C-alpha cells in the first residue's frame, strides 16, 4: 500500500509529535506546518492525500486557509480541527465542503478514525460487502429450490436485487461476475415457475396481482379520500431503477406503501399497459373493444386508446368525477403540465405516462453512444439516475408535493439486458419483438422459450386462427431470425429488451407516496 501523506496545519504543531508517531506506526506520513501561508505554498508544490487544519490560527485563519486550499485543489479532503464549538463556524466549514469536523482536544484514535472514514471508506465497505455476499452466497443458492409460490419468488428477487445494488460499488468485477451467474440461474428457474403456473393463474385468478388487476386493487382504494391524486406511470421502469431514483424523491415524498405486481405476458407496452388501464386481459380487450385493439400485425400505434380504456374502467367502478390523461414524450409536454398542474387539483385522478426510460432502452439498441453509457445494469441505473436528477419529471414531482398531491408511482413492465441469441424462424406475419413472437408455424430453440399453444388459456387474442401461438424468451435470451443471424445477434447483444419472462421484466413496483 502506498504511504498516505498528511499535511497537518496548526500553530501549536510542536505539541502534536505524539500524534505523528502514532500515525507513522500505522503507515501514515505526516508533514507538520505551523501557519496557513506556508501550508498554501506546500500544497502548491507537493502532493498530499489529506489536510488536517486548525481553525484558530494567527495570521491567515483556518477558514481563510480552507477557502484558498479549495481554490488550489477543490477535491482535496480537509478535516477541520477547532476548539470553537460555535454553530456559525461549523456551518461555514461544512458549507466549504470539508470532509470532517473535530473538536479539540483530539486523541490519536479520533484522528485515525477520521482518516479511515475519509481515505479508506470505499475499500473498507468493499471488503465488508464481499465478505457478507460470500457468506450469503450459499444460502441464496440453496434457498432457490425451496421457493413455493409467487410471494416467495418476489422476496427472493428483492434479496438478489439488494446484492446487485450492494455489489455495484465494487471495483473488482470478479464478484459481480459471480452474482451475474447466480442471477441467470435464478431467472432460468423463475421462467420454469411461470411456465408451470401462468395458465392456471389466468384461468383461476388465483395467483399474483397482474397488470389488469392493479387499478382496481391498488388505485381505486386511494381515490376514495377525495385528495388530489397523481397516477405516475414511468414506462419501462425496472424495480432496481425505482430503488435508484427513490433517494431523489424522498426529499418531497414519503412512502406510504410499496407493493409489487406481475406484468402480464407479453411484458410489452401494447399488452401490459393497455391491460392496466382497461382492467382487462388482452383477450378481453380485443373481444370487448375491437375498435380500440390492434394486433401485432396491424399497422398504426398500439397504445392510442389508453385514456378510453381508463375512462371505461372508471365508469365500471363507479368513478364519475373529472380526470385527465397526459402522455409525456417531449420536453414541452412536461413543461406545460408542470405549469398547469394546479388546475388539476379538483380531479379524482391525474394520470401521467412518462416515456423517457423507455426511450433510453430503445436508444441503447440504436445508438452506439447509449450502448457505451448503459453497458450493463449498473450503468443503466446510473444513466437513469443522472437523467432523473435534472429531469422535468423530478420538477413535476416537486410541484406535485407543493400542491399536496399524493402520487401513485408504477410502471407497465421492466426490461432485461439480453446476451443469448436464440434462432427463430417464422413467416412474414410473425411479430417483430425480440423477446416474444406471435405467429403460426414458428420454429425455435425449445430450451430458450415458453410456448403458448393455446392463446386463450393465456388470455391472449388469436389473430392467426387455430394455428396461432406465442413464444416467450426465457431469462436473457433474445430472438434472431436465421437470415443474417450473426449480424443481428451482434447488433442486439447487450441491449435492454422486454416482452419475455424474467424477474426484471415481470416483477415491478406500485408505490403510494404521500407529500412531506
């Protein structure tokens, strides 16, 4: 380990020699300095890892020295040491972005703790994280065979997600590779669980909450309070992305409740979001509202009647108060809504569909720069957070809090980072989605798919007659046609897709947020 170099600035520096010896025994090299001016000269000409700075010095004071140091090297960590406990002094020092603040007299162990906290914080956390994950690894793998029902699978997914978020801080990628393998195996088993139970769930309604059941179960009860309510659907928002942006939301809202539900199959906008707003399965929608439903092979937009579906469901539930629907696909749309949000306070429900995360996903497929920015789950979360921090969506949430709106935050489905190309053959009418295919006479790799021979049993429309079938990609597979296979396999490898069966696509959040 390279020796850590400390510059200690104090007008009574001679009294600190025992501290220097204590730190030297622990691998720290300390340079003494008795005043601020000399300290600035040293910092300009030498490299230091951290500065220990006395606040009360004659001549250039500690706070004045602090300002000058920040001008020379803004990222240099500084620990302010002072006899003065006045709040104003603390505020000034903290406002100047010091790393720590210690009150004299300080003992050597206090200094050591502060140094470790600042300089070794990342490595200490990494070591502890690796140790804890290694300890949990066998238990997580072993418990996979004991999962019995959808509640077990949801809790298991949350446990995996916890470790995904914990391990992302590691610079050593070897442990992340171990976790990735563990997640892949879990997704394979999850696909088998869905394959064995999905048909029964659709026929009996005895299973997890699905897209078409969410509004009645989670939204409708919240509308009885007659408080302004904002239903915010962020398209394509994975559960881990929700956890990533949550700290930014907590400034304005507190969590009243957090639930999960299963996206209906296919985990694609046309099916999942329409089912959410209609309160019906895709088969029921196509039968009841044929004028609003479009099959995979039909031209035109597949989600043009969401508000019509929403109004029809609300009428069925006896909700007859005013409501509005807003689909945000451009900056100007969000700006207009933020400006006019107070005009919606009288509504029983103000629904907003926000498409940005979905656009990131599609752009990653089409643009090399996005592929580099979102190369894996960690980077995808980071990109989402960077966008959210400066987005109109955050401004909308801030404004909603000021106007005392409660927020119901959810999504229609998630995405998965795909890496396993699977060959498929179909005719010209076969749907184009990379994670599911609908058509007739499909040829595919059996091990990579869940086959739905009878769409009606999956509550899906049959638009190819008796030969209709669906296939859903398992785990991280994606479908590539035989023609020009290598080109398209490379093009779509390591992109985020939806439509198939995986934790990331199916298990998604529904959160009730109350303004602070």
